[in-house]
C-alpha cells in the first residue's frame, strides 16, 4: 500500500535565508512566496547565529495584500522563528589553549520559538552569543542553554551538530550522552534530525540517528537544510561560499556543497528520500502544531514595548502622574490663562487615554520615560536639543519640559502628526527624538539602562 503525502503533510524546519551571511542565498520574500505557493502549512527560518530576518519573515508569512494593496493569491503560512546556533563547552573559552579545536569546537543546534517565552529566550541567547560568547562564531554553552530553554524547541541539526559529529566518528555512546543532555534540557521538545543530500557521511549515520531516537524515545524529523530556492541555484550558492571563504571556484580545496540538493523540496521529493521511514516527515507537523504563532505575533506587535516607569505612590497610574506634571507645567509657562492651550492639553490627554483604553498603547509611560531621560540629562550637564520629530507639536511635552522653544499653538504645530485618530480609534503614531552632542552620545543610553531595571534597552541597528 503506497503512502500519499503532499505539501500539507510536511514542514521545512531547517531553512537559511539571505540573513545567513555568505551562506544563505534566498531573499526572504521569495522564500516565503515559494513556500506559500507550494502549499506548506508552516515554514521555519533558522539562520546561522542571527535572528535578524525574523520581522521581515513574519511580515512575509502573514501578509494578505502586496505593496500595492492587491490581494495575494496564496494563503498565509505559519512562521516558525528559529536560529541555527553555535554550541561550545564554555562561552568564556576564547583561545586555542582553552578551545584547542578552534572554530571546529563550535557545534550546531537548531532552536525554534514555541511561544512568547521561547521567543524572548532565543533573543537573549542570540544577544549573549554575540556579546559574551563570540569566538570565530557567536556561541552559547550548555549552561546558558539550560537557563534559557523554556518555550524553546530544539533539533540536532546537520553533520556539524554535536550528536551527528560523534556518530560520524563512530562514537555512539558519546552521541547518546549528548542526546540525553539535550533531552534533559528541552524535555519533549527535543528532536533528532536526519537529512540526505547525496553525501555518504549523511547516509552512514541515518540508521544510528533512528536507533538513538528509538532507544531514548526522542522523535526524529527530516529536514533539507535549505540554502537556496531552486535546484538550478546550486552554482550560485557555490560562488557565494567562495566569497565567504576568500576562495576561487577553481580551487580544489574550497568549501562546497557536493550535491545540488539544498533547495526547497516538495514533500514528495522528501518522501522519495525517506520513504523507508515516512514518520520523520509527519513529525515535522508536530513541531508546527506546537508553535503558538498567534501568541508570538500578538505579543510582538500588540501594544507598546517600553521600559517600566515607577510612579510616585500618591498617583494611581502613569496617566494620573503625567496629567499632574502637564498641568503644573502649564501654570509655570503661564499658559493656564490661555483657553487655546488649556483645550489643547485636555485634547492631548484625552487622546492618550483613548489610545490606551482602545488599543493598549501606553503613551503616558512613554512620555514619562522621555521626560525622565531629559530631566536626567539636564541634571548631569548633557546638552540636548529642543526636540524633533512630530512630537514637537505636543503641548504636553512642552509643559513637562521634554521640549523647549517656540510655542506649538502659536505656530500652528499639529498634535495629530504624532498621534492620529479616526472616529476615536487610534490608527497611527510617529516617533519623537532628541539630540545630544557626539562626545556625550552614550550617556543618555546609560541613563536609560539605569532607569529601565535591566530591561535591556539598546540602539537600533540595520543590515
């Protein structure tokens, strides 16, 4: 009896995009569009050592219209956010003396966010790997992994994984020990991984991986370690790898993918490889089903992500405290005698309340955080500008001293540029910025760090 399998029965859980620098070839939008076209129910992104493509990946997976507003022809797909991390014995070992194997001592492991806790934990691990663990690669160790494993699904990755590398060297017991440790860390969310691209080394260890899975009751999944989109892109991938290693295509010793098989295969193509054990294909669905995609997306994009602000005890909440500061500032400026200014302040405070009540956008805390930073800058002698961006049209910010200079009412500056509404429904917000001189540019960030109670504020970077 032949087994019928189609793309709805399989999920690619090990996929590299353009964000795997000089290793992944696929632009995220093209990757997702192809997966949606093929009818996969979900798709993972697992770039080497980075989570840089996550937001773009979510947007591509969940989009229903294109940039021109036209409805997309294929159904959205569940995004599975992951990383192929580098695992070492000890993150503090950063020399040949301490890690004699050098970069070869950094083994691979796939981590996938199961829920919002998992999302935050992988973000933490990614940051730690670059800031604290970098040695040839951004690395984490077992101790760090164990502390931040909640909500994370893991799989054993490729030949560069610690389990597979031991199996390849005929060290079955060492591989088993590593599998037990990882199962102990991730419990039922740890998977063994098999793949085959025509390489003899991969073929040699498949039976041992299946044996380990049976002995230790660890499910096994099939992956294709996707690096490019179509089979005919294999040569372009070879060129990219030469660029990453400063080698020429003619160099016989260059790093290469010996077989053009690292592309986004259909479920039927995967079945043709693993038809002797089809369960490894169906097990990928188990991973997709565990991932709480809506929770992650709602937590990521819903509301505002801002530091906490401790309000003095005599005030119920940030809104009450902001209102007090604003009206006190109104009096100091003498604007309490101007009905236009009083009305503008009431309107802005009303809009802030509506934004919070209807949409969960906490602009009260946001304004108080800005006010606190500006106040601190003034106290310690950091020169700041009068404020810039659409927020400069705010009477509130002027009253609490976060901005200074011209009267926004006198010059017709528009509050709605900062906080837009339609029929009392919050629809858009802009940013607000302030400047400090170059020699002091790091001081405001340090002040934010001190006031944010270890919530890890940071600068924004880009690729």
